[in-house]
């Protein structure tokens, strides 16, 4: 399985952002090469033995719950028929530059998977065992 992680899809000029046009082209290239998009729900079903993993599976994840993933990535994914999982920082929902609860509800209603990316985005390697 090919697994890819994105942070932002938008027009920021930084290393963690990809332009929407580039993202769409990338999805189309994957589809043209025979990849099948899977999300966290599919992986859970595979683990339970309810589904088989496609031979050319691709998992796309988005970290942090940036608003531009809702504005740009989500509509492109829908239009291209691609699945993805959005890993959200729960205490950042509805704050500056992050998705709102309504955004998330809409994505869930459209079949997208949502996962947790911690409550506060602390560096886990810096936490004590307690």
C-alpha cells in the first residue's frame, strides 16, 4: 500500500503546502496508474477481515485539520472520486485557520473518514510517560 501525508492544499508558499491544481493532477495520475483510494474506515474493515486490501491501494491522509483542506482538497477529492482521511487536532477545531465542526460534519456526510491527531498537537516524544 502506498501511503501519503499532506498538511495543506492551498496557495501558501511553504514546504507543507501543495497547490490545488497540483493536487488534482496528482490524484489523476494515481487513478490513471490503477491505484484504488482507501481510507481509515477501509483499513479497519480489512483488519476485521470484512474486506480485502486492493493490490494497488493508496491511502491519503491530511494532518492538523487546516481550513484550506476543506476549501480546496475536499472538493477536489469529491470531484475525482478519491477517498482520504483527515486527522484533526481536536482542541483546534473551529479556531483560526482550522476546519469548523460544520465543515467536519459535511465531510463525514459525504463519506470521508476523520481521525485524531492528538488533542493539542504536543510533541509526543517530549512528554513524560505519565
